[in-house]
């Protein structure tokens, strides 16, 4: 009988603890709970609406702007035509990317998501928008299946913020922002056609070899 009584007490304690967990879960913010699994776009503007952007990483700051013909030009750290393919890859992630979860967390958890030392901060000048838009890309989640990100963080963040709305975005952002500097340049001065990648150097004519000098003679 003592054994049965002890078992009943253990079952009762387990039920009470389980009920407590359920109560705590239901007391969480309904807004945060409803947004955890909601898919949303990162931004609602189109790629052609982006007129300029600045990409800041831990290595460097790059600044780009469209010219009068709509072609991308690098302004910093050098002034030269930019590589459209590299820029298109990054901007496409911004305008077509989605977050399948949004985490509402206390602002003091800022460093947990690596927003104090972000992978990148992308500031965008968008046609029709009065203020700059931005995306701060932090660190990876626990299983490295997504990167943490935050839209339009104030310059003095996390000061003045009570919560952070943390997005989970594709790891492809790391490839998009971590390119070598030369990948952002339109390097057509090295004898290659930027459209085809084929060499544009004039081939050596057959008669460039001295016909009087047999091969192998010094």
C-alpha cells in the first residue's frame, strides 16, 4: 500500500508541474506566439526601386549607386563600374527573401543574436521611401540552418528598445555579403569579356614565330 501511495503522489506532482507549464505558455505574449511560424517578406519594394546601398561588414565598407543610365557604380572604397551579377544576387535576396519565423525577444538579448558584431549591415536608399531602409544580419541559429536578422534597427540600438523582432533568413546572405573585393568590381581590364568571360586579347599571329628559326634552336 505504501508503494501505491508513493506512486500516486508522484503522478499527482507530475500533473501539477505539467499544468504549471501549460499556464506559463498561455501567459506568453499572443503577438509573439502568433508570429513565430508566420512567413513574411523581408521588404515590399522592388529591386529596381533601390537607387543606392551601403554594405558594411567586419572587413570593409562598400558603397554603390546607380548612374543616370541605371548602371551600378562602386563609390567606395574605389570609384569604378560595379559587377552587376554580385549586386543582383544580394538585392534579389533582399527583395524576394522571406522569414518563416519572427522571434520577439528582450532587447538585452542583443548579443545573443550577434547584432553587436553583425555579419553585415545593409543600408538602402529606396525610391519613394523618405527614410533609409536597412537589414542587419547577425549570427547563425543553433543548428546553422538560418541567420538572425533585424529590419531597420536604429543607429543607437539597442538603447531605447524594449524588444527585438528577430527574423530568420537564408544562409545565402553570408555568400552574398562576404565576397572578395574584386568580386564587386567590373574587371574588364584584364583581357576578359565581362559578358562571356572569354579572353579579348588579340591572339598571337602564326607568323609571329620567326620562320628562319627552327623550333628547339636557341
